[in-house]
C-alpha cells in the first residue's frame, strides 16, 4: 500500500520535469535553427573572390564593367605602393623575434628591434 501512495506524488513531479525538458529542447532547436538560417543567408548573399575570400573588392562584381576595372586598377597601384611598407614591417617583426629568441638575451638589441616594429 505504501508503494501506491508514493506513486501519485512522484508522477506530477515527473510530468512537470518532462514539460521543462521538452520546452528546453524546443527552445534550443529554435535558437540553433535561427543561427543556422542567418549563417546560410549571409553566405548566400556575400560575393566571394575566386579564392573563396570575402572582402571589399568582391563587391565590385555588382558594379558596371568600366567602374570595376577602374577600382581594380587603383587597388593594384595601392598594392604596389604599399608593398615596400609591408616588407619593412615584416622584416622588423622578424628582427624582433630573432632578438627575443637570441641566446644570450641582449636587451639593447631587443629594445632597438621593438622600436623598429613600432615605427614600421
């Protein structure tokens, strides 16, 4: 008899827990679905270059041909102009890493390399 009196108390509690579990799973599925849909929508509407990257120049595909050629030409010129600056920054970072890893550590060399990195 005591087993039958204990069962009615547990059953309502289990129903309540089952409802909370189902509601939680449903909410998680809604959130995951919304995030997936947003990612899919963003991926479908963003133009990409042939290498798969998305950047500002990828959006030139929506422009008329003369404007697109003008922008690509300007970007090539900027790329050529900035190349020495990027090379200098890269060599400054390499010098800094070498000064940091040198055995024995030379604080003056490291400080000079760090200043060069900040200036580059």
